[in-house]
C-alpha cells in the first residue's frame, strides 16, 4: 500500500490549528464548498459524499480526537478508476507552535493501477493544498476574533454611555 507523508510547522497553538484543520477538511466534504469559520468537529462514523468535476468522493470519519488527531477513509471514483484513500492528520506541540503531520495511504483498483503516477501526483497535490490552506485559515480566524473583540468593546462603551446618560437624567 503506497503512502505519502507531509509535514507543516505553524506558529499557532495546537487548539487553533485543530480548529483550522477541521474547517479546511470540511471544505469539499461535509461543509460545502466554502470554508466556514468554526465548523463543528465531525463525529466518528459520520459519512459524507461529494462530487467535484469527474471525481466522486465518498468517505467516513474514522476518528476525531480533539485536538490531536483526525482520520478519514475515502473512496475516490473517477471512472474507470477507483482509489481507496486513508488520510490521517496528527498534531503535535513544538516549542514555537504546532506541527501537523499528514499521512496518506492509498490503494489503487481497476484502471487506477495503470495510472499510478497520475494518482500519486493528485494525492500529493491534494495533501499539499490542504496543508497550505491551514495558514490562511488560521489568519482569517485571528482577524475574525480581533474584529469581534473590537465590536464587543465598542458595544460595551456605547452601553456605558447610555447608562451614564440615564443616571444623569435621574439626578
């Protein structure tokens, strides 16, 4: 069974990286086509299906151990090819942030065996794109939190002014 290993180091806490990982993995699987901030982690046993161009992806969540591990098992159907794919993300804390390890194991059936190089490249590209999307997703989540904090501070300031105006009217 061929396998690929990919690694990415990020300067964010492991909990932030796991939340971004769920958002990125959900895209094109169970979360639609847009990356949605704060997507709920999937439950083990959860099944999904998605059609993208000629490839039909059907999968199942095998395990989701928050915030350290996510494992999916998928079947990619691109007639006449069929690929069984197992994606496993493992997050580990390091001194400066987090390390994301992605291992992709796959088996080729039918005509996919004849296109071994093609499938290697497609799986490699998919893993690279997913890991590459983590950085921007973490940055977007940080910006959203900062904007929410600013809006909350502005709202609190406005409420305090209203309270002080009411108190002044009573006196």
